[in-house]
């Protein structure tokens, strides 16, 4: 069985524009990226204003994009964050949720993700309340695949520090009680995992009683800490044999749509090439395919500056030199680098806290 790869537009900050989304789908679908989950943090009608329908023009754009995905053989899905709905899931709240699901069905979705991340979690019977919501969704949605993101979607203790200590046996309860047909997102040992081993995934599978659906937070570069970097190197820390231990592998890309394709193509190469995969070789091939050979060579020469040093450490002289170097190249990848150097995609903690 071929492992299913996909794009999860789930980052903070500026979402990709519709042209970029469409171009991305067309570019990566031939490499095995068979689903696109639309869940940008900036779409307030999926988060803090989730009870309201999308304005008509936005709903039309979403429906058109759903059709574009299907035309390329790609499943289209939406990620809904029913903000703290589990605090009071009464009859009125249930009816509100059902109305929202009707609007999403009207857009035309194959996949629906119910996202309980970014919300307080140190609450009694959290799992049971969330399961009640998910069961309600499952009984109403026309989507043929339902995915849940738990409040604690990783072993990472940062989640407990930010959202409160996870309730005892939270994940075990979800795994034991959720319908086995419902998928569960998992980011690995950390929110941004450097590696995912088969041993780790086998343990998570036992806990969730199903293979985890990977939400991979590489090459995403949102947040105040990560936005000064461009994550462009090939995937590492994920061996091809983990494919047998996961349900699917979704990638949360970077804020830069064209540049994101470079590492995303290396993930496809990782699963395709197996033990012969080499991250450097895969990067060179992907960068050449996306940016062309001359620009790919330039990017490789500057990788340390982009991915390791970052905007906050680059000197004014280095930044000016890079800007001159890439402004001279007429290519979308070069333009994204110039915009990044100019701070176009910088994200503050205030942005994260309000989206």
C-alpha cells in the first residue's frame, strides 16, 4: 500500500493566497500529495468565530478550491476548531455545531478535522466531553473521513505548560472510546519533532488503538521563534520504515508556498527511496526541480544563513548582500527570499495569541 501524503495549511500568520494554494496542489500532487487540509490559523471563521458561516465570497473561493483539488485527484478537507465547545456542549451548542457542519458540507469536503488544540485542557472528563462532540460530528457530517486533533497531540511537556496539565489517561480514553474509523493527529515526541522512530509510533499506536495520522511540523516556520528562519533542508529523522506505522503523513508547510515545495518533495523521495535516501541529495534534486539549477545552487550556498543563522543574527551587511543577490533573480523562490529578508512573514506572539 502506498503511504498517503498531504498538505496541512495549519500555520499562524498570513495564509497562502488562493493562487498559491492552487499552484501548490498542482505541483505536489504528482509526487503523492493526495490531500489538502485547509486550516489556517488566520481563518477566524474556523476558530474564534467558528459559530458564524464564512462570508459568501470566501465560501465560493473555498468551494472553487475544493473543485480544483478534486480535478487534480486530491482530497479536500477543512479543519474546524470549535473553540472550547466542550465547556458547555448543551442543546443550543449542538444545534450551532450542526449548522456549521451544514455550511462546510455545502462547500464540498472529503475530509473534516475537528481540532481541539490551542485550548485549555486541564479539565475533568476532557476526553469524554470531546468524544461526545466528535460523535455528534460523525453523525452529521457528509465528509467521508473524520480526523481529530487531541488537546495533547504530542508527548511534548510544552503543551502541559501552556494549556494545563493533561488529564490522567486522556489519550488512552480517546483511543479506547473513539470509533476506530476516526483518525487521530499526532506530531511526534515534540510539537516540532526532530525525529519519529518506529518504537515511538508503535507505543502511540497502542495508546490510541489506531495508527497515528501524522501532522508534521516541518518545514513550518510560524511563531515568533521560528519565523526568522527558512526551513529548506531535506527531511531527516523520519526513516522510510515508519510508513508502516502511520495512517498518513501530513505536512504543515512554511509561510513561503514556493520554497515549501523543496523540503516537501524530499519527504516524497524519502518514502520512495527507502534506505537509499540521502537528505542532501534529495534537497539538491528538489531545489533544482522547484527553483531551477542556478538558483538551487545559490540557495544551497546560503542554507546555513537561512536555516541556522536566521534574520535575528544576520548582520545588516549580510542581509543587504543577500537581498541584492536574490533581488537580481527573476523567480518566485527568489522573490520569497527577498520578502522574508524584508520581514514580510515575521510573526509576533500577539499574532499567535489573537488568531
